[in-house]
């Protein structure tokens, strides 16, 4: 930012700087261009395969443009900051969105309706997620969040015109809209108190500002509430199970991974750069939310008969675990470690959750009617019918439960370690209790899959592309669990 | 690399056994048996061990003095390495694991009829996990094996178990997993606190031995380890998963559970709790001893109340493993030797009893002893075997279990005579429930017209291995004692100063005598 402003006097210099800055936001530009072109493609020729292929190619191009953007080094701009942290999450989100696009193609292939615009929405949501990953300013944070949210409302109800998706979309629209309003109001209060909307400047002024304590506290509280809604943290979680259940499977997967991952990435940056963690009251509030999420999420998951609802409650619990790292970040000297822990946990959560959703999604893409295999009973005897998919689902469930050799375990290790570093004993107690409850419902699915059933073959199509995506994700889950060193080194040097 | 190969052979063997099912459903059994025997042969051939080497007292905090040591970098960010090492204690446990592994394959020869390939694969993977637990000396790696071995074991119970397998397998997994989380907490706490004083993360046992954590924090960390191992042992009051899991598991599963998996808990107490937290464990020993004594009596009394043959044997395990707890926390070499001896002897005798229970279930389709009676008439060979192992389990002099329990009680008597007297009562109750079991199942009026196949060559051969083992342990236990002695000596050397500090002359004296 300062670079751009200080070079106003030197127009030649200014041009050079702008070019460099343009290069560094190349991924965003490429993705935007892809969206525009895709819109034209859909307008001229409606073909599902072509649209999906173009989407995948576009996402790949965006991924390939990242090395070019990195080549100019880290760039701090007014709204965006293209740094290691942002790039890391951008790559993660793009990869997840790529997998989601392929899964969506498999899912929509055998279903009726014209779904070409769906991919447009998917790309728009991805763009919003990328903006969130790079956001270092309140405006870009809100912009990214709205872009992501508005696309998601439509995505939820677009492919299936049934009652449940519509209900889910409206529920998400209304509640998410309220959350955005609360968030906006919170930021307005913070701006009133601090006079800046850039994260770093907010942090600098927070240190010296002592007279506007009430305003700042109210502001951060509202911001936390708004973001809590989006991340479905207890007690702001009510919408989650219904929306998860109502949305088509690939969209549920997208919502659970890209949307939550991106918003958490932005929250983490806000929390660390704006130094919100120096407010002890906020830390106490976060601790309460964390304990509530861990316990309520896990307890409510126990009785679920629907896999999507079960995974929604499980994700609530996982964000409870994740909040422990944020609270630990407030303890003196643990900040860097907490960022590392949170970043790793997000990766583990995103990859594992998507792996689980991809298996269910592939199962529902077998060309057998419009229905989804979303009930626990649909999985009976899966081990003997579809051993590969059952194995992959088992792996991802074990990872969610935090069993060693999976990404989830390293994530849990990080959370544990940050909790111990920060001496957060109550939170760790809740973590142990929550994980204990969690094992039950993850194992229940595994147990159901081992039950005997007649070898009935259902569906005609073999979604091999979707299966390979699921396989790749499961391999990634194991890979991250066995060789986490490279990623640990990368995320260890964020701020 | 030898130690890595030991584990790898079992892992790869499991995959081969799984695939081989396509050729012939009986093939996986042979492959599993061959893999285990090969692994045992490989251990003997490649490790190049001699009594001279084994009798050297290792320095517990110096890896080079161990029999075999292997270390490779793994996750340097946290000082985690792939570190395996073997000393006399782990050697004993590894041999026990492989022998009982082979026995469990034999025990499930006709029991498992469906998906034999996947079954044998899970069996071999469980064994690989257990070997990992006995060999890992990096705490992260140890925890990893500790948790991962649960998964194939869970599948064995959940897929091939009896009528209540869903409940039993879930209970088994949750109990071990939750206690495992407490251990994870303790491990990480230890590592983080150690990092604060040394400046670098390390999960290595050798680095952590000299950690400077003291006070309440050390006590809490010790409890974290202790609870995890107590659940696995299983000790009162965390034993409730065991009767369910053992009863519902298929025969091979029960054999592995009782014979090997329980020993990982005992091994953990000796390997980690005592050396890492000598002061705290010392302070805790009255409670641990009380838990052990209660477990002995309580398990024995409950065993007497069972109608289910397998449940009875399961509760008797709770009772017998109480002696291990006593042996470890009596703080002298004699009792420790007894604990190690009990691990081996109980492994053999209980495995045999579970195999007999499995054979009964296979023939009668019930485990209910009230529906049995007079089976000796029908199956004299099985009856004789049951009699032998029942007597071994009761502690008949001349068999391994007697040596073990006698040594524990003798060692304990010097430290806590009252506790020893109470625990000895367990032997009396053991005689009662064992004799009752024999009477109800094998004696009395035979059921008219019942024709049952007696034990054949395969079963008798398997039984013979365990009979020879127990007689050998009972008459000439010296080789086992010699193998464990150097390790226990080093342990006593490590905790010896603690005993002196505690001002208990009895302990020091005993340690001195047994040397």
C-alpha cells in the first residue's frame, strides 16, 4: 500500500510498481477472465461436458499463474496482501475447488436440468474465497465474503429444484445475510474507534488506543458473532445441519471446505495482524465458544442418521478444536506456533472433509435416479460392495477422528501442543471429551459398512473420474499424516 | 534395519495374504502362518544375539548399549524420529508376540470361514502394530503404533465377532482411544516442558529420560501415561471393556487380545512410567498396589460368577494381570522379574484357555457352561488340555504362572506384607472358580447322544507348544529371567537413588540382594 502511495510523485516509478502489483494479483485476474469467457461459452453453446472441462481448465490455469505471481515477491497493497500465507491458502482453495468441479460434473452428469451456470457460480465463489485468502483490509474481507456467500445461495438450490434445497438456500440466505450485517456493524464500530480499516494499522492503533475500550470490545464481539455464523460455531450453528442436508452433495462439500476454510483463513489473519488477541475478554469469549462447539457439535452428531447432518455436526466440533489454536495465539510467545497449528489444522480438515464428501458424492453419482446416498443405512455392507470407496471413507473418518497415520492426527497433535504451550487446561479437557464422543459416531459408520448385505449392484455408471478424485484426496490425507515435514516448514514462516 | 524389517515383513505379509484369497480361500491361512514363522526365523537369524550380549546391563539413557538400535530422521520440525530399539525385555515380548501370533492363526484355522484373506491380513497387521509398540523408543512413534494397532483389532472384532460384536468392538475402541488421548496429552506435555528447558523439541526416549519436570505437573503427566496403560492392562476400575471384547471376539482375536495386547500395557508401565517418572511413580505406588490387589480379588470373584466360559477366562485375566501391577510397583528386582514372568506365562496359559473356549463354541455353538457338562467323555483330549491349563492358571507349582506369581508375592511381601497377604487370597479364589469351571464344563453327566469331534493333530500340536512352554517356564525359568535381568538391573539402577531418597531401607536392601 505504502509503495503505491509514496510513488505518486514519480509517475514512471508508479507505472512500474503497478505492473508488479498487477503481476502479483495475476491469479485473481486469470480467474476473473475465465469467468467472463465461461459466461460467453455458456451463452453460445450449452454443453455440460464442455462447461465442466472449461471450468477445470480455468482453475488449472489459475493454479499455474501462481508461480508467476510469486516471482515478484511478497506484495502489500491497500486491500490485498499477496504473501506466503495468502498464497498457501489460495493454492489449497483452488485445489479443493478443482476437486469440487470434477465431483460436480460426475454428480450432475446423470441428473436432469440445465446446469451450465452452476460452474459459473462455482468459479465466482472460488474467486471470493481467493480474495478472502489475500484480504488484509476490512473492505476486501467483506467483498470476498459476499462474493462467496451470494454465489453459494444460488449454488445450493441451482441443480435440484426440489423443496429441501430451496429451503436450505433461503435459510442460508437469510441467516448469512443477518450475519453479514452484524459483521458490517462490528467493523463500523471498530472503524469509529480506530480510524482505519487495514488490519495492520488497526493492530498498531489498538496497542495505543485505550480510551475507546467499550467501542472496540463491542466491535470485536460483533465481528466474532458474524464470522461465527459463517463458520457455524455454537451458538451460531443452527443453520448448518439443514443447509448441509438440503444442498446437493458436491455443494455441501464445497461449503464445508472452501467456504469455511477461506473464512477461517481471513479470520486468522485479522486476529493476528489486527492483534485482537490482546483483548482478554475476547479470549474468554472464544474459549467459551470453543468448548460449546466441541461439546454440542459432538453430542448432537451422536444421534444423526443422515451422513450429511452427521458431518455438519462434526465440522462444528472441528471448528471448536480450531478455536483452541486462536485462544493459544493470545498467550504471549505462542502466536507464531498458534498460526502454524491453525494453518495445518485447516489443511487437514479441508482435505479430510472433502475426501469424505467425495466418497458419498461418488456413491450418489452412479446414475441411479436423483436421490442421494445420504443415509447411514445406505452405506450398509459397503465394504463388500465397493471395497475401494469404503476403504477411502474409512480413512477419512479415521482422519476426522484423529487416528495416527492420517492428516487429522497431526492436526490434533498441533492443537494439543498449542493448548499445552498456552496452558489451556479446560479447553484441552473439552478436546479430550469431545474427541472421545466423536469416535463413537465415526466408528458407527465404519461398523455399518462392515455389516453383511446381499451383494446387490446398484446403478449403471462407474464414476471413475470421481473415484480417482476421492482416491487422490485419501492419498493426500495419508501423505499429510506421514510426511508433514515439508508443509510444516512452509507454514512455520508465515508472519 | 532388522527391527524395521521385522515389522515390514508382517505388513507386507498381510497384503499378500489378503490378495491370495482370490486363488483359494484356504491359502491366506498358510501364508499368514508362514509369514509369522519366517519373521521369527528372521529375528533369530539376523539379530545375531548371544547370551554374552544379552547379559550386558544396558545404560537406559544410551542407545548404543541396547541390543539393536535403529534411528532415522522423520519429522525434524518436532524432533520426531523413526527410532526403534531392542533390549532383553522387548526381545522377550517380541518372541512372545510372534509365537502367540502363530498360535492364533492356528486357533482360527476352521473358525473363520468368510473373507479369510482380509481376516489374516488384519491379524498380521495387528501383530505388526504390537511389535511396533514393543520396539518403538520415540514417544511419537510409540503412540502411533499404540493407536494404529487398534484399527485392525477393531475390524477383527467388528467383522468376525459373535452376536454382540458391535457394542463390544465399539467399547474396546473408545476405552483405548480415550486413554490414548490422555497419554498423548502426557507425551506432549513432557515434550513441551522438556523443550522449555533444553530449547529443542525431542520425542526420543533417550532425550526425555533426563527431563527436568518435577512437582505436580510431573505427577499429572505420570498419571496420563499410567491411565493409558492401566486401561490396556486392564486394571481395576478400567477393566470393563475387557470381558465384552474378549467374549465377542473370534478365537484368534481373543488369543491376541489376552496374550499380547494386554501385555503392551504392562510393558508400557515398565518401559515408560517407572523410568520417566521414578519419583512420582514411587509416590503413587501405594495407590497402584491397592488397585492391583483390588483387581486380583475383584476379577477372581467376578470370574466365579460367570456362566459364559469365555467371560470367565476374561475375568480371570483381570485377576492375573493385577499381579503385573503389583510386580511393577513393588519397587524391587524380584517382583519386577515376577511381573515379566507373569506377562509371558499368562500370555501362554490364557491363550490356550481362549482357544479351548473357541473350540467349545465351534462345536457346541454356545459358551454357556450351564448347557455343558461331561464333555470329558466326548472329548478326552480337549478335557485333558483344559485341565492342564486350568491348573497352570491357578498356579500349580512346576508351571510358569506359579513361578511368576510366587516371585511377585515374595518381592511384594518385603515391601508391603499386608498387600501381599490380601493378594495371595486371589490364588484361593482362582482355585475355586477354575475348579468350578472344570466341573461344570467337562465333568458331570454327559449329554446323551452328543457326538463331538475331539482335538485333532493341528489342535494338539498348537496346545503342545503352549504346554511345553509353560512346563519349561515352570521348571527352568532361568533363560527368561536372564534375558530380562540386565534390563531390570538398569531400571533398578535408575530408580535406586529414588528409593534411598524416600528413606525406605527395605527397597534398597532388596535391590541389593537380588543383584
